[in-house]
């Protein structure tokens, strides 16, 4: 289910750039995620994140693609590329157009391993995967809301 937080996060990363670096900083951060749209979430220097490093990433490379929210746990290898968000135009059969490949796919955490999710996303045409957590950090204060019944970490 697309929660308001995930909706905001999806809107925030519709145009992103992942810039790989060769130096691994304290805490294992190896690259930065930069949000371009909406501009108020753009941060000088980007957001720290950790790459899973499935496959061989290009040295010093970057990726910039549209982001789609799968609205599924992606544990099934038969990924429905016509589901999810944002809403896309309909085809002649009145079904949403599939995600145009390549794309970055945002999926929910849980249900199966990260490896399983990423492999299924890759088979469907994804160039990268963002795994969304349903638990906020307690330090986020009122800027983040966990799903009902889930406490902050």
C-alpha cells in the first residue's frame, strides 16, 4: 500500500542521481543519493547511503533514471510492471503502460531477502533498487511517521 510517506519519498526521488565514490567513509557510506525533484529535498553533497554492490558498478559512475514504486514486496519473480506509482497513461487494453526501462524501482522492505527483491527487479528491467523501510528513526522526530503499530528505531 502506498503510504503518504512513501508517496512523498517517491515524488522526492523521481529524478535522482547515484554517484559512486571509491572511498568508503566512516559507517560504510560509499556513495551519495542526490534528489533533484522537488528542489527543497536537494541537499548539497547528497544523502549518504550504502550500495549493495550486486554486479560490477562502474568506477566513479552515476545513474539517473525515473523512479517507480512497485506497490508489491517483489518476492515473486513475475513482476507486474504495469502496477505501482506514479500513475501512467493507459494502453489500448485500458491497462497502465509498463515502466519504461531502464528505471529505478522503489520496493517495500520485508517478505523475502534483499537479494531476492533486487534480482526480481533486475529481471524486470530495473537499473537500480531503493528499498523503503516502514520504520522511522526516532531521531527524525515529527518529520517521519511509521506505519500504525510500528515504533521508531
